[in-house]
C-alpha cells in the first residue's frame, strides 16, 4: 500500500466535493486537499466543513483547503474543475470554456508536480485528458480520464434492470468517446459469466437489435435526463472515481473503461478515448485490445473521426 495515500481534488463544486466525500466515506485516503480559486475560498471551506462534520467513524481522513503547492507528494491528483454542462448542451459545447480552464490548471500543476497519477474528470473528458497529457508531457499512462467508466456503469444497471438481477452479476463495457461516440461492447457482455444473448434465451427474455439500440440510447440520454431533472450529475461519477482511486491508492490493479492517449491500438493514434484498461498505482499499465465485432470496430473508427474533429476545434489552446 501507499505510505501516504494522499490525494488532491482540484475543483470544489458539486463533482469535486462529492468525490472528496466519497473518498472519505470509503476510507481511501489518509489526507485529501481540496483546491479552488482564490475567489471561492468561502465555498471551499464550507464544503470541507460539511464533509468533516459527518460521524467520525464513517471517515476520519484529514481534509483541508490548500493551494497547488500541496499537490507535491500526492499519490493521486483529481481534476474536477470547469463549468457544468447546461440543460440541452452537448459535451462538445463545453470544450472551449473547459479547455481554457484546464490549461490554467495544468500550468499550476506543472509548477509543483513531483509524482502521482493525474485523473481527469472534467468534461469533455477525452479532449481535456488529451490536452493535459500534451501540456504536462508525463510518462504514458500517468494522465488518464474517467472516460466511459460511468457509461459502462449505466449500461450495467440498465441490463440488470432488464433481466431482473443485481448489477454485480452483469459485466458490460462501453468504449470510445464519453459522448455520442460511445460503443457498448455487446460481443463481450456477460450475465453471471454467460453471454447476454445466451442468458436471455435461457430465461425466455427477448434480446434483439431493437432492445440493444434502446439500451444504448438510454445510456446516451442518461446524463442529459439527470441534468434536466436536478441540474447536474455528481454522485455517479464520484463513486466511479473511488473505484479508480482504490486501484491507485491501495495498489489493487483493476480493469475499467478509461480514457488515455492511444498509440496504435486498433490502428488508432494521436487521440484520447476509452478502452478497457489495467489501472494501478502508476496509472494505466496497459490497454486491452480484444477482438471486436465488425460493427463495434466500425463504430470505434467513427468515434476516432469525431474526436479528431473535436481536437481541431481546440488546437489553438
């Protein structure tokens, strides 16, 4: 295990504060520093006090407000800064504003960084992860994004509801872009270790292309529907971050669909997108390139085009 289990969370909004709260409740950190702009000091302190005032035996981590100097000796640095997506707004619409904010964050990190994995949560996460990877020029895998881990969790829950089982017996991954270019890996989806089509046949449940497409559309709409209903999403991504944090801080390597810059996987280079990846104390150790169906591969190449077009829009930053 890490000697310190120290983490920094940059951004004290709903997402950042929910991440800190989840890290503390799961006892994943001994020390966590919350970093915000100087003009948001009061808000930052309020978030910290609200979290600290919970019952001590449900999480006793040392939480404090800090500056970028405090990222030194962190095992994990989580970037959750940037503005939220508005109702009806697409993730690409966020790109220019949040890339500019992330450039300022990366500049500050670069002044004080001496070690640790950098996890990007800010949307559009594939674009922001790509830019931060370029700006900081750290070893491959050190910078990663939450990518399609939340999409994968949403698909898992939708499938579990459909078959009437607990989500923990369902294995389902989404790859590609965290957005419209996401691709559910139906060819690898399992229920209790059984291929999903075979399980549904055994159980007398229909499972055809119409049902798959409906589930895919549900996953794509989920974030927008939550934002329409309550103005923001933050709890789901916070628990996903904890899953990654456990792998990094407790040296328990696991596999998740995470965003990193590709270097020839499926013939794709120079962009950042999600593939099933082994993540551990040093970040992404390797990506897993299993055989895809023809349709899945075709959709992955379409996602590549979408992301390259999105990157062109922010090349000046």
